[in-house]
C-alpha cells in the first residue's frame, strides 16, 4: 500500500511539473513571438 501511495504522489508531482512547465514555456513563446513581430 505504501508503495502504491508513493507512486501516486510521484505521478501527481510529475503531472503538476509538466503542466507548470508547459504554462511557463507558453508565456515565453508568446513573448518571443511578440518581440519578433515588433522588430
């Protein structure tokens, strides 16, 4: 049971990390697009 719980927590942490990373990179990509569009 403990191993299953640990695996579940690890999966949740990985999912959250992926979501946060995706959001951050999306913002950066938008900024880059705006900068390239202005020049």
